[in-house]
C-alpha cells in the first residue's frame, strides 16, 4: 500500500463545511494542509440537501445549497491544500517524535503533525437487508441504493426493497423505471404506495405491505426472492409470493458511523467527541470541529462548523508553535491577499 512519506502540518479528516473551512484557514495560517474525505465528493451533509435553499449562513443571502457547496470548495482550495477523496480513515498511529500517521480502511498512510477531526456524524453506511446470508450476494446481484451502479440494472428485472422516507424512494423508483425492464417495489407499509411523486409506469409493480423474507440462490447469485405480507406490527400475515429476479436493490436508508475512530481513546460522553474550549481532545495534537465536536455551547449549524474550524486550526497552529499568534491576521489586513485582490480588481 502507498505510504505517502510527506508529512503535513495539519491533516483534516472530513470534507464537509468544517473540514473545508479548516483547509482554507490552515493555509491562511501558513500551515501545509491535507484534507481527506471518505466520499467521492466534498461537501459533507450539505450534499443530502443540495437542492434546498439555505438562509442562515452569516453574510450569505439565500442560496441553493449546491451553489454554497461550490463556493465553500472554491474557498477551501485558496491555498492549494492536498485533497484526497475516497479514503475512509480508520486507524491512528503515533511516533515518539510526535508525528501521527492516519491509515485509511484501504491501507493508505498519511503523516501529519496535527490532526483535525471534521467527521460530522461519520460516514453514511447503507442499512443492510437483515436476512441471514444476504451479505454473500453483495459481490454479485444484491446492491445498496447508496452505492449501486445504475448501469448494472439496465434492462433487468429488479426487485427494490424500500422503507423509510417515501420521497427518497419515489425518486429512486422513477429513475429505475426509466432504466430497468421490470421493477417490483416491495414496501413494508401499505400507505407508502405509490406516492404522488412516483407516477405509475407500466414497468413498475407494487407489493405492500410486504417484506423480503428469503433469498434463493446458489450462494453466488440470487435467482429468486420470496416476499411475505406483513401486518401493522410487521409480523408475517400468511400470504407469500416467490418471484424470479435478476437484481435486488435495497433502499433502507443510511446510518452514519465513526467506525474504528471510536477506539482511538477519544472522550465520548455523547454521540460525538468531547472537546475543550480550544477544541482540543484528550489526545495530544488531535482537535475536533463541526458536528463531530461536543462542548456545552455547540451549534449544530454550518455557521457553527465554520467557527469551530477556525478555532481548531488556531489551536493546532499553537500546538505546533506555542509562540504563534492566537489567530491569523484578518483578511482585510493580511499581505497574503494583496496580489489576489489586485488580480480580482478589488
Ligand atoms: C437535512 C439537513 C438540513 C440542514 N439544514 C441546515 C441549514 O439550513 N442551515 C445550517 O446551518 N445547517 C443545516 N444543517 C446542518 C449542517 O448541514 C451541519 O451542521 C454541517 O453539515 C456540519 O458540518 P461538518 O463539516 O461538521 O460535518 P458534515 O457535513 O457531516 O461532513 C463530515 C464529512 O466527514 C466525512 N467523514 C466522516 N468520517 C470520515 C472518515 N473516517 N474518513 C474520511 N472522511 C470522513 C463524511 O463523509 C462527511 O463528508 C442541516 C442538516 C441536515 C441533515
């Protein structure tokens, strides 16, 4: 596995608002910065409401969240941090000279002098189909909506097992109907079929209230599925149907997890990580910012994530150099921006 020998002053884990602003502010404080994001795109939770309008970020008039993400990414890139996508950080190692190494789930190693955890609620993981043996089909034709490759479903008979938010699944059904030859939607609640956002199409059939009861296959591929009718309590109500399918798609929502980071020895009296007023954790050189931070006046908003990020960067800077000023010069008086202002005609 790659061992990136370059050691950064600060490494930020998480590319949501806290991580993005920390990347900008770390550059402003003359630190070499690396940002590592588990997902394939930056933006964090904002991606889950990208089509909504945000009103409550200071100094930003009402803005489509997708546009806000673009602007935050642009600002984060100001001082050209190294940005790594698609790596979920799992382990932390520490050398005697204080260098820390964070290791991704896929074995990539990143060396750093200070660390900022901007993890939000963690990495979203699909809620699994709770049927014994289901996991062995994940390499073949059992897919989870959050990670499925739509190309695999083209022209196929697809069974979609969904529960949770009706609208999310309705959008998924419309997309599927345009792609697959036949879609059988299995829903645990009768009142969720079909919602006004999913217009009935000839290729979509509904079974509700039904749940997937059994997968039939040779251990490599699912060949058929038995679905069973359930009553209001979720208990089996007798009626069953077996159907042959090409692909099974599961959309049971997601659950965010910190994964192995919870074993690093960080203090955790709530669902997130305890921090002091400098956003320092109990681990030397490890700071926390954004929704991942727990302290008495914590603000679970984009504005709070931005403020945390600046505080965590200032603390990381002073951890590396106790003689450094408490905060960066303001941008209006910082020489760093003189040429940039000229280039922008400002
Ligand atoms: C539906 C909804 C609507 C909202 N509306 C508003 C609003 O209108 N205004 C407002 O101010 N706030 C709003 N919020 C809250 C706001 O989105 C959060 O406060 C903000 O996103 C927190 O930013 P963050 O950077 O701390 O975390 P996140 O945005 O959650 O980003 C964390 C990032 O860290 C990554 N990550 C986690 N663990 C790892 C790991 N081990 N390795 C690598 N990467 C990792 C994740 O993949 C994620 O991208 C809303 C939240 C939701 C859910």
